[in-house]
C-alpha cells in the first residue's frame, strides 16, 4: 500500500472536463464508501471544488483509482487520463501541503481552499475512510499551511475570485453603485462575492436560492431582498449584474431565457459571472451580443497580475513546505519499521522473562543471590547477542564486512 494523490485541476483540465467529475456534497460520503469498500483502496478522502477534483488515498493499485473515478462519473478512463496527474509518496505529500497553503490555487495565496480541504477531511472522517496515514497527513498539512501563512506574506493583498468579479464588472459599468446585483445561490462563494459587491453600494442586492430562509439570512446582511430560485425568470430582467454559484448539476440559466431577458431590458447589457462547477449558465449564453459572461477560468487572467508581486513569499513558502515534506516522509518510513521494532521488543521481553524465571527458581532453592544475579546477567547477555554473533560467524566476504559495519552502528561500537 502506498500514499497516492490522483486528480485534475485548473492547470491540467479545462472547465468542460472539470465539471464532469465534480462530486456533489451530498454524494461525497457514499462515493468514499464505494471507493474503499472491497477495493484496492484502504483509506481515502475526496477534495472537489470548482477548480479541482482530487482523490487522496492509500492504495496498492494506483491505476484502479483512475478507473474508479472515470467509472463513477460514467466516462471512459482513456478520455479522462490526459488531464489527470498521479502523484506517489513524496509528490503526494508536497502537493497536499501546497494545496492547503494556497500555492496550487488559481489565485495564489487564497485562503478558501484550506477550509474546503478541512471540510473534505471531515467528510472522509464521517464516512469512516480516514485511516492512520491520511489522518496524520492532513493534520501535518494543516499545520504546514498555518506556518506558511504565519511566516510569509503569501496571504497579503490576495486578489480573490470575488474581487476579480468586481474588477471585471468595473470594465462593463462606469459605476457599480448605479447597478442592481442578483446573486444566485447562498453558499460561501456567493457570500464572499456579496461582501465585495456590497462595498461598492449597488442600487439593489437580491439573493435567489432554493430555500427562502437561507436567501433571507444572507440578503439581510446586505440590506437586500430574497426570492426563490423558481421565481428567477420573472425577476431576471431587473438586474444588471448576475453572479451565480449553486450546487445544481444542470444549468439553471439557459440561452432562451436570457434572450427574453435581453429583449425585456431593451438590450441594455448584463454582466454575468458563473462561479459554479458544473456551470449554472449555459455556455451558449456568451454568444448573445448584450451579455458579458465570465466563468472561473476567465477570472484567471484578472488575478495573474498579482502573482509576480508575491513571488518572494511564494519562494519562502516553498522552502517551508520542502523541509516539512522531508519530515513527514521520515515519519512514514519510521512507521514502516514499527512491525519489526514491535517483534524485536517482544523477542527481547520473552528472553528477559525466561531468564528472570530461572533466577526466581534459583533464589527459591536458596542459591546465593550474588551468584544468581551474575548468572541472570550472563544468560540475558548471551541470549540477546546470540543472533548477531551467529550471523557474523556464518557471513563471509563482502556480506561479513557490511554486517560488521551494521552491527557496529546498531550497538554503537566505536
């Protein structure tokens, strides 16, 4: 069994591929159970966000993990393979540390991924698929991420997806304060976007969600109003800016609907941001003349300018991560020796107990205590050194030379 990370992200796969392998939150626990139950995977956690889907697992059959991922999403493995990275041992550890520290994100240094990774670990724990190795890996991962953020400037002046969306809107409208903004969904990403847009004092803010209570809770924070998702068609034409991020597996805003919206607006432009994966807005909507549609991949160009300014912090973070990778691998290697150490100690304990029983019997017969202790110590020493001594006698040539060096190191003989 070996530690393995298998996945795809915004650098290896386009959005059209990524959205096909997203795991809905409610499906994660059953998926994890399916992956581990009766298969070659003994431990597993799944991280699934708009920018990545990754399996962290302990397995003896790396290729079967890819086959499982493809089969779960009803895709041929060969179709998925060109976009997938497979990272064993050292690379898997380094990757986990980099992801949690924000170094592998579309927006370098963004903090949201750490929370998403913690949620993934909690889900795996609840599913019962988080074993000793992955538990240790993620605890160390969170500690490394904290060290990186504490000791470097990686999180300073981060340009978030939400901030990038506001910046894009500023290219379409002279002033956001003159626009009406609609948020579709009420999750964490929408909450972040609402916070950024609200700071520009738009004319109105509305939150549309499947459950009205959740929409009202979020809308209340920004002095906005709430509507149900099913009522969107009759309200959509009122809004200049639409930001959508739901967990829907199918698009909820199609080209036909948006054609009617544009006509009702008398062809005034609509700025739309689709942060969902799978997408909430049909890609064909982008072909409409008066609609400016952007996806998560489009935001990458907006945030790229800030990356160079953080290059020094990135170098520091990479150095911290590299040192911690070595430390964790040392723990892993030491863990592999545990069965041998346990057996060695058990053998030593058996020998000690046998000699001690002999000594007790001698004392019970009334033998001289000093002679009994002498015999006990000699017997214990002889039995403990019998194996190494016999191995030296039986070895020859180069084997004997290597064994001599090994035994000298083991017993600290100078």
